[in-house]
C-alpha cells in the first residue's frame, strides 16, 4: 500500500455510504459538513441517520446492497460487518474507477479517511497509513489543544487579503511575495490577543494604507478584535 495526502472537493457531488451503524453516522456527518450529496444504502439505520433522512439531507435506499449500486458516485464508504460484501465492493470500485474506503480494512481501500483537526478553513489531517486509526485519533486529540479559534480567524483575514490582491493588476511573483510576508508576519499573534490596531497596522504595511478590516469586508467584532493595543516590553 502507498498513500499520498490529498483533499478532495466533494461539495455538491454524489457520495454513498453502505451501512447504517455508528461508523456510517460519522462518515455521513463528515460528508454533509463538506457539502456532499449523500446516499446511504442499508436495510436499517441508526436514529441519527433516520433524522437526517427525515430532514431531507440524506437519501436512504432501505435495503441491502445490490451489485452495481455504487455506480455513478464519486466516493463510496463501506461501513458494514460483511467481509464478503467489502471484497465485492472493492472489486466493483476498482472496475468502475470509484474511490472506496472500507472502514478498518486498509488493504481494500483506494483512499484512507484521516483523522482531522479543524478550525474554520484550517484542516490538519493525520494518517498512520492504516496501521492504527486509534493512534491517529490520539494524535488528533493532542493537536486539537494547539490550534485555537485564532487559526480560523487568521485564515479569514488572509483569504480576504488574497482576494484583494487578486482584484488588482500585479505581477504574480510580487503578489506571492506579499502574501508570504503577510503569512510570516505577527498577524496570528495580534489576532490571538485581539488587537485590532496591531492587525490593521500589519495589513497597512503589507497591503497599503487603505487595507483596513472594513475595506477587506471583515467584521472586527466577529474576529474577536477590540481596540486594545498590544503590550510591549
């Protein structure tokens, strides 16, 4: 087995989960959070899935899996206890060119769903290559304490800065240099302590005097920023 880290765009794309148990619940929730169109195939499903079906967020095919059911989907997740079905799904997925994840059976997977730490647009993915999902989950818990809400907020500012720079005529190399300098600046630290003046000073330095938070379309209060000035020694 050989895996490379990759993030897939699944927003608005059809994905299927085979199985209706607790593992299926987690897979479905992750797909919905990413904006996927989700179908679940299982004769019975947990109440959490049933509520999503009732709310129109998930399509439920209420029967056992039938050969060819995964056709037309972008991603497939197998979350059952049926080993024979898992092997069948692996063969069908390979034939149809569909990416398949089989829970806890890495040798049948064409991709692994990593443990992930999330803060807004930030995602830190952790994988052990299928060796120990439990250890990957442990590492995720350890990292969660290291990435606070300030990481989500700094990415909102950096995204807005990037959008502004792309709206004006500029050499790509110069744009990249500015964005790198901004990312390497003390912006994260100033956001962490809630210092609005410090944030806007950094933005003005790198983007020009008119680059206030308001000019970038950002709400200072929503970013947790006040008028407090950073304390210096």
